[in-house]
């Protein structure tokens, strides 16, 4: 008598945290391709867009999968030592967002690859819903920050209820393209959606919220286990420019998370 496999297969479409190196690398390749098409990414050896924050266990990469294919990705980055990726360009504005007992997170590395506008919007909304739940419910974030191209500002302000903070600046890490900073107060956004976008309020805050929350919670341990010395070493080997571009502060941060790398690489 053969033993039955009682494992429940994943749904055809699912928004989740990455749980394997393969999923993480596929997500980073998607970001690389979309940024390269938009003119924000120079060609590199790995074909992935890997930044300093992608190495940290305080970054949480979400993906939208359709069967085995990743159709979208978005990363929620917790601040490390009081810094976010956008601090490089918008340090003063980030400090304006801070308030008593605040905990900031940044939404980064958004990329979507679907065949229609409808599917793109579905993917986008599913990623932001998961980011709300992960950031607010599970990480205790009080505010989201996000750098975007100014051409996308109206969508995020009108549809997603973000607020603009500060002027246009030019960002070297996206080939000197213009960027603006947006912020969202997670403590008040539910009421704003209820008043101005009731359908989105129901989608983000009511529909299957517990199911999505439990799925993300169940994957948190596996996601965190990914970020180890072996992963950092692997990324440094396939994309050496990451290591050469690190600041002393970033090397110090990495040495705290990956002490085994200190003697061999972080010198």
C-alpha cells in the first residue's frame, strides 16, 4: 500500500514571500529586465538587479506567481540603522516623515510582467495588499516610503492614497533618472481608503485578509533563512560590482549579519 501525498498543491495564482534562492533570483531578474527596458538599469554580468538592501534579512521580497511563473515582485525594506534605500537621495525628507514611535519601511523593486493591463493591475494590487499586511500587521511598520519616477505620481496619489514629499531629484542608481519620494501613513490609510476608495478599501482590508496574512506568516521563517553567509557570498561572486560599491557603513552592517564574511570579503 502506497502512502498518499497529503500536501495541498499551491493555487494557480498566489502572492507570497519568496522562500527559495531560485524564487529570489527570478524576482531580481524580472526587476533587472523591466528596469533595463525603462532605461533605469545598465547591463551587468548576472542579469539581476542586486542592491545592498537585497542582501539584508530586513528586506522582504514578495512575488505574484501564476503557476510557476513570477508575474510581479515588490520588496518591503525595513530601515537599518535608521536608513532606507531612499535615504541616499531624500535624507531630509525621510526625517520629515518620522514621528514619535514611528517605524518606517520602504517599498522597492516593483516590477510587473503580464500580458494585459487588467492582469497588470491585478498583480499590482495583490502585491500592495500583501505589502500592507506584511508591513503593518506583521512587521509593525507605521509608514511606507517609496521612490518613483514623477510620471507615475498621479496614479499613486489618486489611486493608492500616497502623499508626495519633497522635490524632484536625480538618482544615480537608475541612470540619473528623475525620482520623487512618496509616503503613506499606515495608521490612517485604512480610513482614507474607506472615505475615498471604498472598493479598494474592501479589497485591501477585508477580502481574504486573514488568509493572506496567515500565508505570509507561515513563510516568514523560510524567507529569513535565505539570508545567510552563503547567499551573500553567492551574490558577491556572480556580481562582484556589489562588493566594490559598498560604503564603509554598509560593510559594517553586513558584517553584523554575516560575520563569516568579515575576514574574507568585508575588508
